[in-house]
């Protein structure tokens, strides 16, 4: 026989997959914030900024309410292209390391403009900093910090070639507010300063070397 609490949990209103954060009831939100395992399998929540979905009991840092999507079941979240959390395993299966690293890389690709640290990545992608660093390097062959640098420099190269933004503007746009450090890092990665690289590309275009 079901007790009163179980019955109340079964009767909680669940927002549809198209619902906004305003449809998240206080009861659902408190279940997420408190990591309440009694709500597991009653609903799942996805985080729009990471594309990851979890059980209510997930011990990861609570997301911002405006970034949360509520799903009635794991399949609904999967159909919306959310990926299962490695920590709480909402599908009941262990997430392969390759898929977890893909999640981390995608988060970096989307948020490279932000101040990214190993702790930030671990919080957002639901793992410990040590395990994330070790797993990422094993799968990718480079550390998360190296991947962040390469991503930022790649974006900077694109801006140098396709825009007339100043070096300082480009540095800020790729998440490196210190212009001097950006110039040093850019030269270390490419062999050229940003200004020299832009001039080289301009000369190649003028000479017909780049179409």
C-alpha cells in the first residue's frame, strides 16, 4: 500500500517538454535543489547550457532555474538531444568516457568566451576535477586547458581573417581579456603575432594566394 508521500509525489504536476522555467513548480524546484531521491523516476531535469539531464537526486551543483527543462522520462530528454549525466546515470547505464569527453568539449566549444577553469568544467559536466582532467587527456591526447587555448586561438584566427576588429576586441571576444597575454599566447600557438598573422593573410589575398 502506498503511503501519503509516495502518492503525493506521483500526483505532482510535471511540465511538458516545451514548458518554460515558469512552469516549474516550487515542489519540483525544491526537489532539484535538495537532491531529493524520493522524486527519482517521477521526473528528470535537463540543463540547457550543458545539454545534460539528471535525476532529481543528482549531487551536482544546482543549475540556474532559468536554464532548467523538465522531462517526464529519460527517453523524452534523449529525444530532445539531452545527454545523460555521468554522475547520476539517469538512464541506468554508465556513460562511456568518450561520450563524457564529447560533452566537455562541446561545453568548451560553446562557452570558450567565459572564464573556464577545471573546477568550472567539473561542476558543469558533473564529475570531479581530477577525474575530468585525467579522462579528457586520455581520450583527446591534450588537457582541458590546452583544448581551451586551442579553441580560443582558432576562433581568434577566424576573426582576424574575416573581420576588421582590433586585436583587443578579438582578445576579449575569445575570452582572453589581457591583450598582452593574448598576443603572447597567439604567437606561441601559431608562430606569429596577431598583427603579423593578419598582415600575412592580407598579403596572400592581395597576391592571389588565398581565394
